[in-house]
């Protein structure tokens, strides 16, 4: 019998693994590793480092450059290219959401639920707002063979004069 078979046939081993999982449930590293695996991603050292930076501070919006700055401040050995690649992989896996602002600036949102954004002009600060009930009658018909995958609303704010 192989060690793997013995392990799966031993009810005490399963109980011990269950206890270990319960103990580790509050551990951010264990939680992130599980999150990556459930999304079909290998928890590489660089993905783990970026994931901890991204997801350990709650819901937030940041650019690749800002994440790179945070990594540099904490002496996480990643290049800007690695940060861009990691953000792209996390977005493709559904762990992040891209919010394009003005066509040239992309923010990455750790809150992937259905919601929209305020953006404060001048500071480029994004603020989550709950999903709006949008009148589908004002949305143009998509081209033939296409369907609307989602609607993202960005409401621009400025200080009153």
C-alpha cells in the first residue's frame, strides 16, 4: 500500500487534516493559497506576495504602479512587469476587476461584486457605490451577435465651487 492510500484510508488522518484546516482558516497566507487554488492558479511565491499586498487590506482600488510602490516599500522582490502580469492573471481568474478611467488609467478593484464607482477628479480616488438599478431602455442595443456582459458606471465628482 502506498503512503497516499494509507493516508486517505485513515479516518484519524482526515480528522487531523480537518483540524489543521480549521486552525489555519484565519491565517491570511493559508486563505490566500486556498483562494488562488480555487481560482485555478498556482500559488507561486510572487503571486502569494502580490496577493497578500492586494487582499490583506480589505476592498480597495489601486494601479499597478501603486502596488509596485507598496511592494518596493516592503522590500518584496518583484519587477513592475511581474506586477502587471500578476494583476492580469488575477483579473482573468476573477479575483480582481479592472476599472478603466479616461482610457489611459486602469485601477484594479479587489471588490469583484456588482457595483459602480465615484471618481474624485484631481485626486483620482475611486469610491465604491452599490449597484445602480439602470434603466435598460436607455442602453443602446449591442451589435448583432453580441450581448451586454455588464455595465460599469463611473460618476465623476469635483469639489463645489
